[in-house]
């Protein structure tokens, strides 16, 4: 196995991509600002571009960059699209590749791989039309306690937790307004967790974060508002539970063929079984984001974390 390539910041020209056209555009811009400051503190030369801007795209195509640092969340950034363009341009980039990004972004498809690998994930059904199943049929298949979400959106956009069949129609309408594909899962009660993983061939999990949201669940507000959620890191679990959760996150990283980084969201139930909900391939880089929090708990400050992500991107290049 080749050694991780050590970068010299002063000699590495970075193009940082943030913004984009997804529903997470504003968060992406904030992630870009956070990562840009950290990269500059680490000594990198950084050019920030927004793929939603035509002139910025021309600059990207015509420029000469050593590596792209991706802060594009959601569709057009986290789904393999920008990764494909960068592959064509021959620019290495942070985070997982085309297939991994597209698969992780589609929650229905990623669940197939979780199940094949023997990873616990809530029972679910996928709809492509609001009229495919009635509320009664959905309850018959999954029960009354369910989660309805767009299959290919992030940041908890369009997510509803339902405990009564009467709320299903409205929740489906909201979810289908964001996507042509909607995932309906059994609701799993327990402790909300997220686990970041770093690395390529030998991935390793960072300290587990327990999430205590201000609201009933970790929704968009809880993710990004100051005080929207409390992050407890490292999460206060015994050694056996901690190892199980970390190994699950590392296994997800491996089966989805992630490179550089991933962050997997889970629910730990009363029997200490971690249930995997989804995997993020471009985690947030804002002041309240989870990956930088986990890095700090592991003794990795923000500039060093960004440097490592670039080193992973350039490994074997």
C-alpha cells in the first residue's frame, strides 16, 4: 500500500467549490467560507468558485489547479455530478468518487448495500408517485410510526416523522416537492448518532457524536442554527458499544467505496443495536458542523483536517 501523499501547502493550488444549485446552496456557501479560512490558515493558495455561475465554470475549466476541495452539498455536488466533471478535467478532488457519491446520495440505493453487508437499517419502501400506495397500505407494511423523506436530498430537507396515518398524505406531498423518489422507513426510537470516517484504503472512525436536538428530531433548523442541537463528543458509551458503532461506520465507508471522508448517521436503539440511516459524502464545514467537531475531539484542528482531506485526495495520484 502506498503511503499517504504529504502536501506542501505553499506549493498546492486549491480550487474550492461551494454554492451550487441544490436546496442546500446557502449551507454550501457557509461550508465554503469555513473551509476556505481553514485552508488559508494552513498555508494553501485558494480560489473559490461557484459552479452555479457560468463564468466560474469557465474559470474552473481553463484554470490550473492541483486539487479541488468540495463543499457542494446536495444535488449537483454530492451526487457524483461535479465529481464526473472533475474526472474529465483531470483535477483530483476531496471526498468519494462518482459511484460512491451517487449511491450514498440515493438513500434507497445505499440501503440495498447496507442490507447486503448485514448492516442494520430500518425496513423501508420507495415510492416514485404519491399514488402508488394508500396511507392504509403504507401503515399495513411499516406500521404507524414512520419517517418520510426525499430519497436524494440532504440536511433533513422534506423529512417528516409520522405517528398517525392522518399525516401521511401531507408528508408525502412535502417530500415529493423536493424529489421524484420518496423513501418511507420504519421509525426507530433511540439515541441519534453520527460517525465520521477518514481515510482511503485503511479508513478509521473519529469519535462518535451523540446528537441532542432542540426540536423533536435533527431537522434542518437543528443542524444549522446556533443552539439548534447539542453535540456530545465523544459520546458516553461503553467500550463494546463504542467499538461496534465505529466498526459499523467503517464498514459502511468501505462497502460504499468511499475515499477521504464519509459521515454516517445512525440510531442506537435500547438493545444497543446501531441502525444506519444514511451516509453523507460531503459533510458540512460550517461552525456548527459535525465533521469538524469530531476532528477536534480526536485532536485534529480544522486546518489540519482540511489538509488531511487534500492528502487523501492526492494519495496514489
